[in-house]
């Protein structure tokens, strides 16, 4: 069962998405800000990180840069989740080190497809 770290400061988004992912068979651990997301990625070693970009303490952009700069976490895929669906945001997320990007509101089938694709790529062959 893949372990997902969901880094999301909005309680409603967090509860809704974590329940839906658990129903699909994922183990979900939760962080509520960017700094907690970085430390929990180190301690939990999830299979993938779903990173909200607008976070307190440190934002998702900086948290992702820190994860990708650390040899213990750089191979863990990070998917940006953001309500900022502006031109250039996908490129900004990828430049920060995110492996993929999805927009809010979450469309679960689309998100699950991206998750499965990243998990398949991350598995050592």
C-alpha cells in the first residue's frame, strides 16, 4: 500500500482528500505546513508527497526545493497541488523540483492517474 504524505493547511481540503485517498487503498499521513512537510518526509519516507503550494511557515515551493536538495528525500516524487492555475505556474512548480502538478479543486480521477504514473516511475526496476 503506497504511503502518501499530504501537506495541506486547509482542514476541509485535507479531510476530504485524505478520506478519498484512503478509500482508494492509500496510507495517508498529514502535515499542515511546509516545515512539517519537510520534517515528516524525512521521518516517514512516504512513496509520494502531495504538496499544497500556499502553506504557512514555509511555502510549498521552498519545502519542495529543500526536499529535492536533500539526498535522503530527493528521489521521493512531489506533486504540487495548487489553486493557482495561472500561466507559468506549472513551469514554476517543475522548476522548484516538483515531479508533477495538479490544480484545485481536485478532480480525483485525474489526480489518481497522475499519482499512479509517478509511483510507477519511482519504483526501482
